[in-house]
C-alpha cells in the first residue's frame, strides 16, 4: 500500500496552478466553487497527488483516471467507463494533503490527516471516545493527552472512512487500544478486529496521519509512506501538462 503526503505551507494558487492541467473538467469546476483560496489549493493538490499515486501503482497515465461517488459517497476510480482494480482514500488538513492507495479493488481503506497538537475538549472527548479510550488518555501524563487524543481521533476517522459509513458507524460500537493501534469491537457488533491493519505516522512534526485497511485473512501489505514536494509532483505529472488533459476520459 502506498501512502503519500504533500506539504502545502507557503504555497499559493500560482504555485499550484500547473497542477490544474491534469485534472478533468469536473474537478476544475469543483475547485472554482470554493470561496477561499486555501480550500482551492487543498482540493487541487489532493486530486493531483491522487492521480499521480494511482498512476504509480496502476500504470495508466495520471489524466486517465475518472472519479465517481461510490457507496455512501466514498469516491471510486474508473478507467474509461470501467471500475479500476485500485482503491484509494484521500485526506487534507491545514498545510498538508495526502492519499492512501492499494492495488486491490473495492478495498475497505481509510486515511486521515489532522493537526497533531490540536487536542480535544473534555466534553467532546466524552462524546466520541469509549470509556476504554478515556481511561487510556487519563493514564497519560497531562502534557501528552492532547497528542494521545489526536491519535485516537485519527484512527477512528480512518476506520469510519474505510467502512464508508461515517458517523453512522456509531462511535460507541468500536474503540482502539494503543500502542500499537488495535481495533476492538463492542459485543454483538459484526466483524473481526484481527482482519484490520492500522498504522500512524507523525508527518512534518505537526501533522498526524492514520491509515486503516481491512485485510481479511490475507497477509497484511507492506506500508510505504512517502513524502512528496511540489517540484517532484510537477515533474511526475510533467508529461500530462501539455496533452494529458485532452486525452483523459472525462477531460475537456
């Protein structure tokens, strides 16, 4: 599984603009509808990074991919009119975008990025964390509880994004033990926690990333976390700038 992240701090729309050429018309229209520049930058960068990542593991050019809403709104990738044999999930937070992808069709895969030191209020923590998680947080030194809360938060986000159910998953139906991250399910909840793989990384010193994948009974994949910068991404997409936007299905 390939997990790639792209830092955005200090980048403006002028620096991101060359990435627009690899996006299709629908994506460019969506980007234009954002009222704030930071949201346009995040959207364009995340979708360009996703296309480059899918191209790296799927073999088709970055502009060849087309995205459609899947079950529960989770996007799926097509090549032409055919579902691809890949699964992906993207995320963004202030100053960074990222994507996780794997060469497995319709995989239950979730990825989340959050500020590592944001913390969670006590009231919010009681509403989103199980008693087991609250007990783990309480046992931490006070200075570490904010980071610990974000560890739990990103893991829970990765799981509900992987299942595609969002908050409809029911936050009281599962919890995490740390370290290392292990999923636990409440009694009576269907599923086998041992089928799931989770991993976390501190990225750039101030962003926490978490990925979750349902592996089933197969061997867990190797996780390849890669940082990327804008010049490298532009070089990776370079052959698409002039002609890819015309060739790709769904492009203008």
